């Protein structure tokens, strides 16, 4: 990664009680990855010496009106305020105030994987996102992979910075030693896999079922995969629901998800692509071994703790899993690696947080000095 890609806004102390508008209009739905990051990294973050105004919404119409009209109007009325967009892309009108807008980019799927998008995303989000990444100046990203992809399409004067999310024990997962000690022994040939995420084409769940079928052919006749996630688009639910080795759990509460995750042997990810893959880290609090595609973003997230496979070759992936679980002490080694990886990731995230707070302070000071932030 070049120095230019990692350019930072000069850190300058923010003026007292400067106003910050935080777009939370996309909250209030099911709490998935984007919502979790918004809550933990932005809603709960205190902007030092700033007057933070949270802009929420009640329903879809309210969300659209506030995103597309209210926030640009507020930018006109308050020419020294900073505007932070941690979820949905901002209105194209916000390009008029690019010196006072900070956008958090979770991934570039609205540009790169349009074939996997739902109708709402294609109609409502794709065009504003394309306008934002081509016209705004200040961006935060969740991974090195997302940052590199964004750098290729952002303006030449764009300032990009990593703001990796710190991973909390969202589901209240028990320490692996205590959890495994009370877990009943599996019947021979039994293997329970778990996956998290909306049931939609990009998650590539059919590949996970193909791997499960291949495991059955290797002697794991009792293999089963639990998929935790709300029903999405693309007819994926109908295609998966008839498979005998899958259980579609739907959207679960934290307590319900905890029970399913802690009863699993492995976490299996077969996504075509991810901006980060937050659940892969979250389940590691249970000491689960994680099997994921051999792609840069998953190696970035999992480090040495992951088992990497090619989802397009289910027999090879099944053999890799069978080899993993053949060692007598595989659970203990997987648990130690998982917890070490969570600690590694959170250390990186905490370093990012300190730099981002300085950057935001610098942007606040610049907006206050310049007055409008237009074109700066």
C-alpha cells in the first residue's frame, strides 16, 4: 500500500462544540454487519468537544427523505458542520460539500458485484454510491482489501484511512475451555457446520452444501450445516430449503445464535467475496475453527488461524476439513489460534481508532476555518 493511498488529514484540535451530523437513518432494521459497525464505531464514539447530532429515520419513506433532502439542506444551513455517513451512501448532493463529508466504505459490491444485488440495492443505492466514491474526498474503510479497491476508483485527491472494526463478543460466547468441557461427545461421522449471513447469492451457500455432500462421501454421514441469517433475494431460500443437510435458522436473537454457534464444530464460509467478513471473527470467541475461501480478504481477517479452501472444488475442500478434524487435539489448537487471532485483529483496530479520531479532529478544524467545505 502506497503512502499516497494512506494519506491522512492533518490532525488539528477541533474547535469547542463544533457540530457533527451522524447519519443513522439506516438503523432500526435487523442488526447485520453494517449496522453493528455503525453502532460500535460511530454511534458510540464520542467526537471530542463536538456537538453530535444523530439523524435517524422511522420507516423507508422517512429514511429516503432524510438521506436525500434533509442532510443536504442541513449542510447548507450549517456551513461549518461535519457530516459522517457510516452506512448507506450519501445523497449525490453532498458532493457539493465534499470537504465536510466523511463516508465509511464497507465494500464495493454496488460497483463490482451488481449481479448479486437485490432490486432495492440496484435501484436505490448503486448510483448514489458510484457518485459518492467518484466525487467525495474523505473515506474510511474496514479492511486493506476494501481500501485498495476504493483507491482505484476514488478521486486523485481523496484521503483514505483504515478504520477496522473492533470485534466484540456480540453473542456472549463462552470461553472455549468451559464450553467444550460440557459438550457431549459427537457420534462417529457427525460434524456440525455453521454459517452466518443473509441468504442471498453473494454468500454462495450452494457451495457450502456441496462441501457438506462431499464430506458425507468421506464418511461424515451425519454432517449438517446451520445457516443463521434473514431471508434475502435471488430465490436462494427456496433452493436451499429442500436440501437434507441444511437447516435455515433465519434471523436469531443473540441468545439463540449463541446456542447454535456453540454447538457447532466448524464455521464454514463460501462467499464469492466480502468487504471484511465480520462474522468470521465474531465466532472465534467460541474457539471455532474457521474454513474460508483462499482469497486475500479472508487471509487478511483470519491470519494464521484459518483453513483456506477453494469452494469451487468441494471434494478438495472436504478433504481439507477431514484432515483438519483428524488430529486428536484439533479443537484445542483451533481454539488457541482463534482467540489469538481475535486479539491480533482488535490490536490493529485500536490503532486505527486513534488515528481516525485525530483525522476527524483535523477535518472539523478545516470545516470551521473554511466555512463551507465546498470543493476543498
